[in-house]
């Protein structure tokens, strides 16, 4: 069985590994205008990754998802405190208190490294994640970020098979920055995320696809529609 990566709209993504480990990233489901599923449609979940606490990433569904699946939540300590106040048990938070940038943990055979991201947040700072699946396949979810020089170092340390990169501008990288970041990260494939959810954001991936073809023609762009999945 291959791994699958499903885009749930905006920055929400669902990764299902070949062995059946299910990872949700920024599961803003309820009130997400581009999400094609409801929280009740989400079945098995093993790991939930939160990049930061803005409403369009953290959402309101974390307690429901955790209580229904016994998933392990990975987030920064400050955000872990907020989650506990919202009804998430410390038993369902990694180490009971969260983790921080540079650290790596292993859950259900999946290795997860928290990376920096350049963005704002109320509780803690914004982050991204390097996700190494059981067979070594590596996925980078950048979270909300502008381009930063350290992406080149991430690309050197980790052989990235798939990058999930925001392209929507205004709050995150615009298509030009996102396309140029491919020259630093050097992934095999990229899925553009964090666009067209709101009128203020970039509305389609066409400019990113064109710029990526110019800046990093060796990278395969997979522009999905919400609900579609890519097999790895």
C-alpha cells in the first residue's frame, strides 16, 4: 500500500501512511469554507500536528477529534497549555507538555521534527514539521511562513519527498517566494496550500505552477482540489 496525502482545504492535511498511521495537520474542519468533510467524517487519527494557534489552523475541533480517537497532539508548550484549557487531556499531548523547535519525537513509528516558521502566534510561535514515515518517506509541512534562508539547511539535512507549502500571500509566502523556496528545499514534489480560502488570498495555483516550472523545473507540482489525495 502507498502512503496518501489528502488536502482538506487551506492548511489542513491528512496523511495516511502505508501501515495505517493517520496524521492530521492543522485540522481546521468546522467553519472552513474549503473543507469538503465534517469533523464527524474524520475517523481514525493517531497524531495531530498544530503549527500555531490562529483560528484557521487550530480551529475548534481538537477536543472532539482527540476525545473520539485518543490521538497524540504535538504542539509547542504554550499552545499545549491552551489546549488543556479547552478540554484536551495532558495524556493526549506529547510528553504532557508539548515540544519545541529543533526537537524530534517518534509516535507510532513516525518521526516528527518541529521546525521554525516565520509568522505570528498568540501562544508560542509558529512552526513547521518534518514528518518521516515508517519507511523513510519524508514530508515537510511549512505551516504559515515567509521564505527564510534556513529552508536550504532543511533541504540539506532531510531528503524531502513532498513539501506542503503556503502560496496565498498577504499572511504567508506569495507564489514567487514559494516557488523560490523550492530551490532551497529541493523536494521531489510539492502541494500548494493556504490559498483561495478567502477572497484576500491568491485564488488559484496557476502563477505558482508557472514560477515553479521556471525556478525549479525538477520539482513536480501537484495542485490538488480540497478532498483530493496524492499517493506517495
